C-alpha cells in the first residue's frame, strides 16, 4: 500500500486529509520530520504553491532515506509527498484573499500567518455594507502529488483540484472547522461550514473534492 507524506505541519489540514483518504493508506506529516525545511509559498497561484511545496520537500527527503520510517516503501510500494494549497476567493474583493488567505490579516503587519479570528475580522470589515447577493465566494484547493519511491515519473507532480462555491455570512457561526469556515455558507445550504460538522463538510468542501480525485488516482494504481 502506498504511503503519503502530507507536506504541512497544520494539524487541522492533517486531520482533515486523514479523515477523507482511505483509512488503510498510511499518512505521515511534515511534523514527523522535524528537520524538514519550510517551503516559502510565494507563487501567485494555489497550483504554483502546491507544486513548489511538493517538489521542495521531495527533493529534501530524496537524499535522506535514513530518516524514512523502516516500513515506508516496503515491497516496492510507492511513497508520495502530497502538498496542498488552498484559500478563499471573494468576488466583491476582486478574488482576495486568494493565495494570501492564511496571512490575510498579517499582511497589515508584514508578519507570517495570522490567527483565524483576525483573518475573519478583517474579511468582515472589508465587506461591511456589502449586500448579501454580492457576497459570493468560493474555496479553492490545489493538490500536488509527487513520488519519492519509485523516482518521480514524467508528469510529476500530478495535480488535483477542487472548488466549493458559496457566500460570506455577516457574522461567524459554529464552532467546528478552521480558517474561514465560520463565515462561509456553501451553495445550497443555510449554515456555515463550521456549523455543518466534519461529516458533511468532508463531502462537499474544496479539499474533499480534490481528495476524491486523488483517491481515485491511488485506487487505480497511481498512474
């Protein structure tokens, strides 16, 4: 069975990906490799950032097989690096925050990622006075999958994408999820992603849709 190394230390993303992928696919994370570098996400698209993270971490690990768990790649099973970049696009803001979603509020202070509450507060502030019908938005996700073992094939990394359309509420609601989930109401629903709960979110979210394509890819033999 293939093993996947998820190229993030974000515990929310790690948990969500593990919940959506088949339970029999072993998933490691970047937290399992404390010396792994942090890849700067400076591309101008989700696809560019995901590709850069997957290739960067794979290149770092390629020459460090001594750090791999002993059962990884056993019997010739593939070992993949999976990188995600995702975010929120709000039409009334010209597609912002986009690739800056995680550090939206921190941009004001030239810092790294900002707390979820600060990002949500900034979003609401910028949308103050914008009518409900003009608060359309979407979550986008790009996944990049590249192989460590066997060596990368032509076309690596393989890309997958997902999108979830919706709108931005006037106030946060719900205690579940993370990021902008308390403000995002998916199309066809009247409750936020944070209110819907993991079981529903993991069938309709942008990341769930991208991971569904990845799942089919793996079940078809990863080719």
